[in-house]
């Protein structure tokens, strides 16, 4: 604000100077013209000079007054401006403090949320790290043929343990031909015990999935079919033992992808497995098969229990017959007891009447006893 006032003052001074210079220039021009005309003009020029000097004096005085007033106004304005600036600065400082306080609180809340999210992210990253290690471990397992076989056996054992009671299966059972089966389902005859063997033709399957050109895919498909067929023949030869096992066996593929690829690309191999009486199952189809096995075991158990129940019913009928005979005997005893009680009642009635007659005896005037009342129509024997 003081800079604006100084600029105004300078502007007024500049304007005054310009007016003086213009007046002087006009005067000089008039004097030049007056000299060119006549002497009368000199007098007129003198008057004009006096008027100009008077006007200049008035202008100078007015300019001095304005400058003084402007200086006073500038002082008052500076004081007012200072007060206004102090008030505004105080208000701005107050608002700035409140804004900083609110911003600090919001920043603290945001930082807290950020820390929470970072903790969640750290937990997720830790889980991802563990999952990556597990995936790497699974790849290591699947890359080793022996470990891959153990993986299939463990998955088979988990499924069977979850679906069947312990008495319905056995693991690593040695058959009569000295061959060891991964799992044997103990079913009643028929059909008899069924062997399940876990196989995992992963190398040929991976080669088939990696093949892009048609010749390479055809060759990989042939290799995949040969591996599966070799497994089917081995299971049919080792685990179908006449008189000991059922007439069929199962080959467990621990991968739904391998199972789906086999049925989609090699239906003739699946048909050959049927002809060899080797049923190929995946984890999902094995669960359905085990459900059926559980129903068969339940039905067989019910048949066994029905025989036991039938034997117990026969025994119960014999007990009921003997109970009926004994109840008849007891009824006859109760009848005899009832007859005995009736006869005893008759005797007690006679005794009671005799005692009453004895009590009522009175001698007559002639000394003869009165006639006794009859005890009854029937003559009572001495035994009564």
C-alpha cells in the first residue's frame, strides 16, 4: 500500500511539471508570435505572463495542499492497513492452525489405515511366499517319478480313508502272487476284493500339452497312449487274481486334467481298458465309486445283521411258546386255588352259622333244648 501512495505522488508531481513545461512552451510560442506582430502584443504577453505566474503559484499551493493531505491520508491509511493486516494475519494464522491440526489428525488416521493395509499386504505376501514354496515343492515332487508315485498313493489313501470305514480297505497289501497292491477294497462275494493302483503318466502328458505343431502332437499323443496302455496291462496282469480278487481292478489317475485328456483324445484306450477289466478313475470319479462301495458294504452288513436278527427271532418265538405253556400252568394253579378258596369259604360260612346257633340256644320250661336252625339243604359231610 505505501508503494501505491508513492507512485501516486510521483504521478501528481510529474503532471504538475508537465503542465509547467507546457505553459512555458506556450508562453515562449506566444512571445515569438508577439514579436512577429507588434509591440501591443508585448503588453498582452506581460499580462499573460503574470496570469501564468499567478496560476502557477495557485497550482503550486494547491499541489502542496494535496501533497500534505495525501501524506496525512497515507499515514492514516498505513495505520488502518496495519490494523487490518494484523487482524487478517491473526485470522489467517488461526485458520491455518486449525487446518494444520485437522490435517494432522486426518494424516494420522490415513497413516493408521496405511499401516493396517501394509500389515494385510505383508500377510498376503507371506502367504504368497509360502504358496510359492509349496508350488516349487510340488513341482519338485512331480518331477521325480518315485516321488510322483508316492504323491498319487497318498492322495488315494486320503480319499479312501475319508469315504470308507477302516474295516473296508487295506493299503500296501501283498496278494497271493507276491504282488503288492496300493489299495484293496474288501468287498463281499460277489464281486470280491477290488485292487486300486495309482499311476501318473505325467511326462508324456506334459509333452502332449507342450506340442504345438500337428506332427509333434501326434507323436506325443502316441507316447501318451503307449504309457497308459502299459499301465493298464500291468494292472490287469498283477492285480486281477482269480479266486482272490474281483474280476476287475481300478487304475487311479491323481489328476483331473490327465483323466480328461485321456477321455477326450484317446477314447480307444479307454475302450481297451474296459476290455481288460481295468476301470480308469480320477479323484472325482473315485469318490463316486467309493460312495457306491460304501452302499454295497452297508447292504451286505444289513444282510448279515438280518440273518442274526432272524436267528434271534426264532429264539424269541421258542421263548414265547415256553412262556405260554408256563402261563397255562399258572392259570390252572390259579383255577385250583380259586376252587380251594371257594370251598374254604363254604366251610367258614358253616362255622359261622353254627356259632350263631350255639349262641342263640335257650333252655325251655320243660328243660328241653329248642330245635336248631338247619344249616342248609345239602348234607354236609364230616370233611366239610
